[in-house]
C-alpha cells in the first residue's frame, strides 16, 4: 500500500515538474509571439502607469517600437507621468503607431523657457515626401505641470507646453483628449495627408500679454506647411474649449490652417473660448469646406488672411457676444490682404446671434450668404467693405449695419 502511494505521489510530482517546465517555455515565447503580430506593450519596458516619473521608460519603449517597425500600446486606462518630452525622429519609410487604450500621459514637469512638447515626432523634411507615417489613437494628454502665465510680458520667458508636435507625410489621429495645456494641443508642421477624427480639448491654448492683438501663441489644432500640392486635411468630431472667461484674455485660435494647406474638409466642429474660432492664412490654393460648426466666446469667429481659393460653410451657428477684437475687428468674419483670384466664399444656413455691437471689415471680398439669419440679441454687427450677396437672408431686430458695402439681394 505504501509503495502504491509512493508511485502515485511520484507521478504527480513528475506531472507538476512537466507543467512548470512547459509553462515556462510558453511564457518565454509569449513576447516573441506578440512581436510577430507587430505590437509591444510599454510594460515590457517596465512602464506601469503608477504615477511615478516614467519619462525614460516611455522614451525607450517608443524608440524601440520605431526602430523595430512595431506598434506600441499603453496599458488600459493607466496614467503615465512624464517630466520631459518624448522625442522621436522618423527616417525615410518609417512608421510609428501609438495605441493609447484610453490611458493618459500627464506632464508633471514645470517646463522651461521656450517650447516643450509632451510628444514630438518629426521626419527629416518639411517639403519633400519621405513615406513616413504617424498614428496616435485613444490617448489623453494632461499638461497640468506647466502653469498658466497670462501676466508674463517677455515672450522669451514663457514656458510653452505643446501636446503633440508632428511632422510626417501621413498623420492619423483618432480619439484624442487634451487638457491643461498652456500652448498648442496638436501642432502639425509638414504633412501630405492628415486626418483627425475624435478630438476633445479643455483649457488648451495661451496668449502672450502684448500691446496689440497680433502676436500670440497657443491653438487647439494647428495644421500648417503642406509638403506638396494637393495635400489634404480631414478633421471630424472636434470639441475644443479654451480657458474660462475669468482669464485675462482668450487663447489664440481654435483651428488654424496656415502655409500652403490645399484641401481641407471639416465636419462637426465646436469651438469655444478662442480669440479666433477658425483661421486661414498663407494658403492661396486652399479649398476649405466646413459642415456643421458651432462657435462660442470668440472675439472674431472666422478670419482669412493672404489668400484662399474657395471656402464653403454649411450650417454655421455662432453666438457673437464678446467685446474684444482682433486687429480692431470683431464678430462674425474678417478678411485681410487677399490678392489671389478667382476665389469663392459662401455661407449657407448660418445662424448668427448678435449680443454686442460689433464691427468688422470684409475688405474687397465677395461673400455669399444663403438661407441665413441674423438676430439682434442686444447688439448689431457692423460690416464695412466688400461685396455681399444675400439670398434668403433674414435680419431680426436691426442685427446688421452695412457701411460702404456693395449689396445684392437675390430671390
């Protein structure tokens, strides 16, 4: 009987040893199996998202993923703290894909004079195609470590924090959130194709205390520097909110297109609390279409400078109630130094509520307003200059004042 028990125990022991042995083998091949799928996790570089400073761990993880052509994923809904920027340089034909899994990267450093980005990814050319790709999805950014500096009067002393600074041929951003970023949320400089689908920001932007309204910094989304002709920007489902109204001034711009952007399609856009809600500059060949836009708490809701080809807006809901201005212009829309021809500017189904007496200038532009309503809610919009074509436009309560403006009314 004792011999029988001994044999049974020996067999069980052998089985346990085999399970342990083969289990270790399986565990050892788990990471290579993941890598053959093309994905690694930051936890493999000891980044766990426990609130400690993990700058170097994330830098190592992202750099390894880039050099080995792997996607990098964060833990699910973790918070990773960094005290300095994470920076990557893309060589020709390289791709980086960051999968956030709902996690947050929180900047806990105090910043330094000049610019610090939470993540900066660049390729090696602002104008030549390099076949580089950047993808970032399901990731949150919190810049709480860098303080607001509204009273700083010396620009070189400002500590600017930017969320994402990017340059590549193809940039794809999906489901990103930014808060407490005293600087740009996303800044793209040098691209051929950029897409943003799902973007939320709160307390993002900034403005320098200047003697005029021109020199400032800090946009929620900045798209600039198209590399080649026919570059494209597709932006959908944006909810961008600057700092609250108790701050000394507003942040700079909600959405900017600047320097040779050519094809831009925008859909479902909400912008609040910026000096200019949207801004176009230095893009003489831009074809911009905006569908379904709401703008709130802006001094100037739209601004176009130095060139455009066609800007078409369908369904624009604006509450014009701020008393400040941009270069002396306030309210719905302004133009400055436009030289390129021919060009088209049309707004269809606009709803403009005018709460204060506001004044702007359409310069020499022809603006077509279709099926739109202007409503006096305590003030009127004065428009000087330009050539305005009204078709199906209603003004309630003396909401409009036209001065030295050519006017056509069409049925």
